[in-house]
């Protein structure tokens, strides 16, 4: 069905990531590609001076290790990409750069501030030029 699927995953929510990655595998065309993506959010400038230099590097290494573990657990072949910045913006930029035809985002249990699907998923759905599947 789809030739290139972007699967953004929050390493802290491995269960959601596992579900969305498995869903992506089931929707992928033979010979297609899955890009397993995580975004390390930027630290605001006013906090950056107090943050140890190796904190960001540690977060990147930890995220990569969790994504590799997720790939192994699900048995899904995927290209891992780690970016930094605002999550919704980076998800959309990754989809555009890879010329993807689907983004699958996992949704968490909402609270009052983001009742329907979550802040990042909502932004991706509203601004994406391609199809977005929100996996509940």
C-alpha cells in the first residue's frame, strides 16, 4: 500500500512505538522502506548554560539504543533517524525529505489540554501534505 512510511517514536513510550511499527510493517509495500524516527527536543537557551554538555549526547545515544531494541523486538527492518528540534516540525520535515507517502503517529491517552489526539499528533495531522494515520 505504501512505499515509504515515517514512524516517529517517543523512546519513553516503547509500547506505543512497538504498536505503530508493527502497523507500519503491515501497510508497507514489498521493497518499501520504514523510517523509524525520534526527535530530541531542543533545550531552551535560558536553560542551556546550566545543562551538562554530554546530556544531549547521552540522550541521543539512549534514544538510538532504544530504537535498535525496538527494531529487534518487532523484527521490522527500518532505517533509524534521530533529529533534534520541535517534534511536529521535524516529523513533517523528515516526511518531506524522504518523500514519504504515510506518517504513522501513536497517540497517548489525552488530558484536558489535548483532548482529542495529542499536541504533536494534532500538529502533524493539521500540517501534513501526505496521509497521516493516528494509531490509538
